[in-house]
C-alpha cells in the first residue's frame, strides 16, 4: 500500500499537511473526508525516497514508540491499528520507519518480520521479542518487556556518555596544556637562558626529550587505535576465528572486560526472562540468545549453553561452566530451576547485573579520572622543573653579579 504525502484543508480553511497510507488517491480522499478534511493535492512517496539522507533512528525514539504501543495494546487496540494511530505522535524518522512496517504488514508480513525487514533501523530486540509475543499470543506483554529493556539500555548509555565526558575533557585540556608548553613556553624559556648565558643541564635536556618522545608515542598509539577501530570490525566479519580471539581477549581485560561482560549478561538474562515469561519454550529461547550479543566469544558460549542443555544437562550448571558466573548467581538460578520460576530468577539476576555494571562503571571512571589528574600533574611538574629551575639559577647568578 503506497504512502501519500498530502495537503488538505478543514472546514475552517486551515491547511493541514501529513502522510497517510491508502490504496489509491480515491481511497485517500475518502479517508481524509471522514476526518473532516478536503484533499487539495497529494503525491506518492517512494519507499526508497530520501533513504540515503535519512537520519538514523535513535534509541529514545524507539523507547517512545514502545511506550505508545504498550498503552494502546493494553487497552485492547490491535497492533497494526496501534501503529497507524501513533504515527502523528512520532518524530519524522520513526514515522517513516513505522509507515514501512505498516506497509509490510498490509502486504502480508508478520509483525516481527516487518520490524526485521531490510532497511529497518529498529533495535534487534524488536523482532526477537515480538516473535515471542506472536507465538504465545502475548503481544502486549512482549511490548512491555521490550519497552523495559530498551529503557534500561538507553538509561545506561546516557549515564556512560555523561560519565565519560569529564575524563575526555580532562585529557583534551591536559593535552592542550602540554602542547602549548612544549611548543611555546619551553622554547622561549630556552632562548631566554641563552641570552643570559645559561644552558640547560643534561638532566633537563633528557627530561624534555623524554617528554617529546612520550608525546610522539601517545600520538602513534592514538593513530594505531583509530586504525584498529576502523579495520578490525571488517576483518572480524571475514574471519570468525579472528573475531573470537579478539572478542575473547577484550572480555579478559582486567577492568573493562568484567564491566562489558556484566552489561552483556544484564541484557541477555533480561530478554531470556522476557521470552520465558511470554511462554516461549526454554530451548527455543536458548537458541535465540546468541543473537543478542555482538561479541563472538560470548556467541560461542551461548551456543554451547543451548547444546549442553539440549543434551540433558541442568541450566544452572551449564551457565556456570560456559559463562563463568559467580556462586551467588548460580544459587539464584538453582532456586529458579528447582521451583519452576526461572523467569523470576532471571529477572532478579538481570537487575543484579545492572546494578553491578553501574557500580563497576562508576568505579572505573573514578579511577581513570584520578589517574589522568595525577599523570598530567606529574608531567607538568617535570616540565616546569626542567626549565624553571635553570632559569631561576640563571637569574640568581645575574643578580649576584
């Protein structure tokens, strides 16, 4: 069904612009007439029109869409009708995406398939949880879990951005200060020492050269990290073994690795609980879990979990072996497994991992901020002492003479 951009006037002569789905212009005219609008002109918008220039859909916009859909579906409104109803309340980028979803559904696609169709920019959780809702008939509950998951992800991302802004600003200011000292202040002080007949001692020369070498190494390291950030994802897509090696190495890093593992496990356990709570069989849910993470090493572990559980092993013991989860989490899983309330146990574990990931992030940022402050202070002290002490001695000699 085409999507029409139209201009219409109401009974008071007020101009209205918008978009609407209709089989043809006659149907659009009748549809607007029922709303008290008289069609002036319209044009069909091609599905691929302006796609190259479209702004990527943001996570807060997807959270807003979920909130509207949850309210409407809980009130008994069918999902395809709810999608059409929420169009006017959505930002332009989301409106275009939802319009395409409605077109796919009208063309015979299922709800989850429509959200996963080519060109869609929705989070991977959309088709995953909506498919679970379709299979169990609990669309409203699935949308509720989806809204909860995306809200937590958005909240964590925002906290991460705010928390990282201060250390990044510190590094930029410190780098600027060091560059100014090395390129402006230090050469002028050295020139002044030459004018008064003083030379820098060997220790100061070595110190200043050491600062230059350190700066060059930092620049090279930054360039190397930039090159790795650009080309490593491409290499990982081609070679799965390389992807598993680097992803596993990343998770084994001292501080960042455990933090990323907790963030991944928080989302995985939450969605796992959502699928079980929606009535999805455990094995079907386990087979879908690897799609929730982009870390190849964790994907392999989750696939091994599904294989071991299908062979008859207990879920708690398998998760302990494959994901190396701590003892208290194993105990919670074991309680849920024995009582038949695995979904509740997984939701509790998810909230625990969310809290722990937030605490780990706060601790990491405090340590990094302190380290940056101390390192910059030490560098500045060394640089200043390397040139200011000889300058002070030279001036003292001039005064004494």
